[in-house]
């Protein structure tokens, strides 16, 4: 496997906890929200982070898929909208992380790693997910 997928990015010595370090070659975020309920599901492509505030319903489970971490301002907006603890957000953008589960007040961060195999390539991927008990 190529080492570039597993190269750890480090914050500068003396950086404040919660500092977002995003690799220069990170692709821009593509955001999709998926809503599941007893009656069905719907998938929506999200053009701006602000749209995420409007898409929630108490009768649905919502999964937000963000592919690409290349825009620090979008990641900060997500942190503000969902009241992410600064260290939780730092763990999400600093990939790769070891698999772990960490509680933060009323949130739970779960990071897992998985492999994506195709006929030509194989690579490691990090999945970060969180759960908030009350909106």
C-alpha cells in the first residue's frame, strides 16, 4: 500500500488545541445529506453548509456525508452549526487517526478505518462519524 495514504499530518509545535490543519492537496468538500425514516429515504446534494440546518426532522435519522476536507471555512461552519467541540473537529480533519470512540459532553465521535478495494488499486480510508443526543 502506498505510504501517502497513511502519512500523518502534524500541527506545528505550540499550536493551540483545536487548530485545523488541512493538507494543501485535499479536495474541496462535497456534501450530501441522507434522511431515513420508517416511510422511506431521500438523498440531497447540499450546496452550502447553511442548508444543513433546514433538513432535519425529529422523525428521521440524518446522515451527512462530506467527501473532501479542503476548505477550512466550511469545516469551521460545520463545527458552529453542530456545536462540535474544537478537539472533535480537529480529530475529524487530521487524517488518518487511529480507530477510536470519544465522548464529548452530549456528542460521541467514532473514527474507524476501512479498506477500499478495486480491481486496480487498494487504499485505506478513514470514516469519522458522530452522534449528538439532543438537537
